C-alpha cells in the first residue's frame, strides 16, 4: 500500500476490484465501512461474483474474469474525453507533457519492437525524446501529438462503452455509473481508494491490471493524498517484509537488484543501477544506490568486504536468468534440480498444476521441509487415493521434515500491507523439539561450514566470509538480526554542516538511511528498514496509538518503512505552490524553512515549494508515469489480452494477438492448455472468510466452520447441466480434476460476452489431503502453469474448466 | 463494582464469546462476585500479531505458567488487542481460531526423515538431521557449483538446489535466510509474494 489500513476511512469513494476484502481481509475492511458511515463514502464493487464485499456495496457491477484492463481503460477514455481529471496535478506531477520517441507505435495488438521468436520486445523506442543534455523534452501546451497524454488518448480511444460491454460483459449503464463515480473524485477535495489483492495479480496480465488503476489514480490526482493511493491488500502476514528483504530470485534487500553476469564488475553494476536524472532539479533518489549496496555488502560480509575486493562483489552469485518458482519447477520437472528447501510454504497446494508439482518433487534427491504444520508438500510421496495418486515406492526423494516454532513462540517483526513493521513477543515454548527458523538455518550452516573447513570443497570463500557475529552462533537472536537489518556506523560519521560534530559515532545504530555511505563506513542489511531499531531502541515495538490529526497516521505506533512515513508521495498532497489540494487532508506543509506535518514528508526537507523538483522522488524525472518507459514487459501502455485459457477463443480487439505476447510459456505447459470447445467455463479460485490458505484446515475451530470442499456455480449453468444444490460434481481442466459439492447460487450470473454466454465457476482453495477438515482435492490441480510477463505470478484467477455431475 | 472493558475480558473465561460480546459493545454494568481467582487473572498477557492476512491485527495471547525454569507456559486464549489502531480489539473468524493453530494436533514436534522409496516417517535427532542435510548440500554444491560462465565471467552460482522462503516468518528469520542462501550461491530463491 502507498497508504495504510486506517487511512481508507478518509476516502470518498472506495473501489474494490480484484479483491474481496470483506472475506479475505475482514478486519481491514472495517475501515471501508468506517468511510461509508463517517465520511458518506460510496463503495463500489466490480467482480465476477456477488461477494460479501458486494453485499454491502452501494453499487455492484459484474465483470468477466481477466478483463479488468478493458474496463479500466474505458474509464481512462471517459476521463480524458470528458476532461474530468485533475488537470493541474496531471500536468505538474505526471509525465503527461513529456514527449515520446518518434518511432514508438502500437498496431494490431503489438507495440513497436516485438520479436515473435523470442516473445520479447526490443524496448528502445519505449522512451522519451531527449534534449542535448539527455533530459526529457516536454511540451506544457500539450499540443505536440507525441505528448504522453495525446498518445494515451489515442491508445484508449478503442475502449468505448460498447467494447467494454462486449469484452467484459459489464452492462453499459453499470459501466457509465462506474465512470461517473470515479470522475467525481477528480475534484481536488475528493479521493478514491482502490482496494485490490490477488484478484488482480494472479493473471498473465496482472501487473498491467494494477498499472491501469494506478494511471487512473494519477489522472484523478489521488496519489499522495490521504484517502487515495494504490492499496495492495497483500495475501499473507509478511510477504511484504520478505519481499522488502529481497527474497526473490533476482532481488536484493530494499528493492535493489541482484547482479547478473552482464555486470561482471562492481563498476558496471553500479553504473547500471545508479539512476541518472531525466529532468533538471530532481531528487532522483536511486542516485544513492551505491550507498545502499555497499552498506548491504558490509552487513553480509563484515570485515571481509573491503574497497580492495570491491566489497566482496565476487562473493555474490550472478544470474543468467530469473529462477522464479515456475521456471524452477519446470527445471525440476526436467530432472535438473537435486535439492529443495521449503520454509513455511506448501507448493503442492499453492502452485499451479499440482500434478506437475508432485512429479517435479518426485525427481529430487532431497527435500527439506521447515514448517510448524503437516503440509501436503511434506507428504507428497504418500498415496491418498484420487486426491494424490502416487506410487510411493517409486519416489526416491529423501524428505527431511523439521518442526519449527510458530508466531506465538518467537520474538520478531512482520510487515503489514501498510508497510508497518510491528514487533511481536514470544508467549510460550514450541511443541516437542521444535526450533526457530534461525536456529535451524544456523544448525545447517555451521555444520556445512565445519565440513568445508575439514574437507575443503568448491568455493568456500563466500561461506567463510559470511558475517556471523552472533552472541550464540547456534542461535542468532531476533534483536541481533533486527539491529543488523537497521544498520550501524562502522566509523565516526562526521557532520558535513558542523565541522567537529558527528552524525553518529562508531558502533552506534543508525537513525535512518540518510546516513548511509558508499565508502564502507556504514552497514545496513536492508536500507529501507534503517530507522527501525535506533540508539533510542526498538521503534517497531512502539505502542502510542494517538492520532492528533484525526487522519489516522499514528506515527507513534510501530514503525513504517521508509523513515516511518505513512503515506508515500505525500508531497503530492500539496499543489506545486505548497498549498494543500484539500485543507482537511493536510499531510505536510512548508513552514518557510522546511516541510513539516502530521506525516513524515516524502520530499527533500528543505526544498521550497515552486521549485522544479517533482513529488515522485524515486523516479529519474520526478513524475508519475502514465507512460511506463521500458519498465513493463508487454508495453508502456496497458492493453487487453485474453487469459491464456479464454472462453472466447479469440481477442475481439486483435484476433491475431490473443494473449499476452510477452508472457513466458514452457513447451509442456502449452500442450496442457485447454480450449473452450472442451472446457467451456471460465473458472477462478478464491478464499473464504473462515479459512486462511491451507493452514486453518489444521485449526479445529476453522475446520468446524468450513469442513467440506465445495465449488460455486450459477443457477443457469446448474439447470443446463442438471446439477442440484449439494450434488457432488467433477470439475476438470486439461490438467486434472477435482470433485466437490456444488453450491448453486444466484451470486454468479452468466454474462453476455462477444455474442456468447459465459458461465463462471468459483473454486475456493482451502482443502487438501491433510488437515482436520474432511479430506479434499487440491484446487490447484486445475490451474495453468503460466504467469504474468513481469512477475511470473501464475494465472490462478482465469482458466477454463468443464463441470459434470460426479 | 464498575468494570472497564479490559477487566471484563479478564472476567470472561469463554474465548470467542468474550471477544464477540465485547466487540458488540455489550459491557456489563455489574461484575460477578469474585469467588475465586479467575484463570485470566493469573494469566500472562503477551502481545503478538495475527500471522494470517496482512491486515496485521494486534493480538493478546494469554498463557498460564509462572515463568519458572521447569514450568512450561501454555497459551490458552487469544483475543484482539483493543489498543491496536487497525483492529481495535476485533479479530475475524480466521484470527479468532488462532489458539487452535498453536495447539493443532498436526503441529510437527520432532525432526523426521522419509527415506527414498519408504512409506513412513522415521525420527532422528537434530544433530543427525543437520549433518545429513549439510552432507547433501555440500555434495550437490561441490558437484554443480558454477564458478565461471562460458565467457569466463566469474558467476559463483549454484543452481541445482533451491529455496522457497516463507510468507509469515519474521523479518529477522528472513534476513538470515537471505544470508544463508546467497552465501551458498543460490539463485533459485523465491517467496510467497511470487504467487
Ligand atoms: S448455549 Fe451457552 S449457555 Fe447454553 S449450554 Fe452452550 S455455552 Fe452454555
Ligand atoms: S484477524 Fe483476520 S483480518 Fe486480522 S490479521 Fe488475522 S486474518 Fe487478517
């Protein structure tokens, strides 16, 4: 989230799309209800199903799964054609006026630079026109046809109300109402908050779903505003934190990138990632990349990272390609992987095409499970009849299952979707011989290190150089690790403004990332966490819930990255001249010397209003991007592509380019895609209020509340297929089948799309062959092994099935 | 005697019922007579965060056990933290069942191994587990570690073993996971955010 849970109460319009907060994030959703009751906000829900969120909405519109870009592009068209957008904000704070490369184009579903063989774009034309100094050219009169906003107008002109109705199945009047509601919040004193979750990310066009909405927020002037922003509700309690920490194949902590083999030297790496300005007078915060990177390396390797060895640059692995989970399970399936660790993660249940996952795990030499619970992944080798029909004796994988403590049995911090790092405390010992994750990692690591010391082996350098300065090497303490993440001064840091004074003395914990240095005099495991544990103590453990402004920015409660800031880009809550767009939502103001306010200013503290500096300080031009340059895989503007399994069998906009042309599809998986003639129904997976993923089936209360697997189908489809409420049905895709009870409901209606009727089938995910509920099938037996072109997040939310009475 | 909301919680032994009634704002005017020391009165209260969804609701965990060396404390009740600015004491049906997660009969208690082709779990000690895993790791890493690519560039990567990091483990565990995996040269590192 750019904003946070409590801030939702400040919105005038709440749009829930690609999520179902009332059921998946129930307590957070109370803040949407608070906005309705206290702020007279309207709640708008757009979803293939009439969800519990929809049931308390002011307005509900149905949509075919996988067509959100079409609807949202229709909204952009409406805003631009009626002129109902915040023009001052758009001109000053977005790249609307910047000029785009003369050779950039879009034709018949493809942008300029497509290479059909590689399924990749050459993105050299996805760029600005630059002047002699290398700065982006702009035309503030917006009369140049190459202005971003003019190209955008042209791009979205195809998304008329008729096209939206034809592709999405959303009635024209409903679409009109959505446009009008959103357009109202282009007023400077009105905001929209979009709440979304996995219903947007889990598509082959997931990242562009979100981008289209973000573009609307920029046009409406809602970014940086209390009650605005883009608000990813996020699926799990700490995927925010674990992503912040760079636990993704090509990431490093704090959204830095792992070096690749194309950057063989430290210089080439830093040159690539140290941002160069695209406009004069910008903060361009990524110009500090070397400070963040060198400080990270000092935390990793301690004294072993020196200027002479380029801070240990050779100790980090260099990638040739990303090894995201789809790529890696494909390699495992080909027999190219020998070992795998699963830490609190259940891929047999969580990944697409469960049968492929089980086959892949069967080809490993060893599998290590670290988990507090019995997972289907740990018992993938057991035969559970139809639900897991394997030949145990043929599976040669050695499986180690290591019991871990759970949240209640350890200290530590996790990050909620509002970016708050909240510290928690241990309340009891774990059961039996369970150990914490750090104890287990330390146990394996120290054994391994000793083996390398004794017997030698390949490249022990990185293992030997890893900093391991913990009081008890076998049990790194949460406090020690948290301080390492925050970072400290490794030498006295002189204050450039006051000679003779120091900003921090050697050994002191750093107050924030502003002090980080690129010369090895600071260490910080994750620069955006700098400030979380300072000389003043553990900031994440703070519990002052006072809210003096009434806007909900409880700055004394826990600690938010970055720098305890609660609303990102909050400089954009003021006009260029420094006055707030809306007095009631004053987040920061200029006091004549610096920016101050009820939130931590997201700007250069002493940069006066009216200067050239843009509010989006992480960007090289300081502006929000309506044109994404080369940052997205499939285009700088969003475009509608059908799901890889489409009930239409075509793309009504460009029949030659049906699905995302830049998405990666492995050969075997392509063969396992179904066609609409055989699998005519559009299916989507989701969660229920009573369950959390595949964990709560192990908790008795939750198992009692939702004991048995079911699928949801509409009344029309049920009639057509002769299925009665409560019948056992078989739902099959090209990849396998599940059997479950049918819930026949009015909440899912057939939609008229492109001259045909499309039925949706709803598949809740929570069952498996382990747990206290009745045994069930893994829902992901059905889902396809294809991901978003940028994130490789699988297309769980849009695929094809058939349904029959079992 | 007037009871405030907090004292009311302490008087209320029934787990879910207590939270729900209090959430609805039904606070009793008069308290029950104090005939014996109630379980919640003797309990230790520990603050934690719901580990399920990313709303991050604050919770209070109540445990018995006086903290003496040999006395094992046990959590018997969990409710929403009324001071928490987001959930203000409320929990959803997922969070309301948390105590049953802690005490699930399917909690793992001992390190175990399933040998190749076998149909059963076998217990082993932590030391045996660490040793066997470290041997596997070393053997595979030594055999398949890539020091230089075809162009002679130093790449120091190990691709034949991967690591799937968690979704609910703490940042501190996550940081150690990062150190562990990257120092071994692993690139097949991903977490739940991917899916
Ligand atoms: S319903 Fe309430 S009062 Fe009746 S037996 Fe159950 S717990 Fe007791
Ligand atoms: S109690 Fe419910 S809403 Fe709160 S964090 Fe837990 S799962 Fe999410």
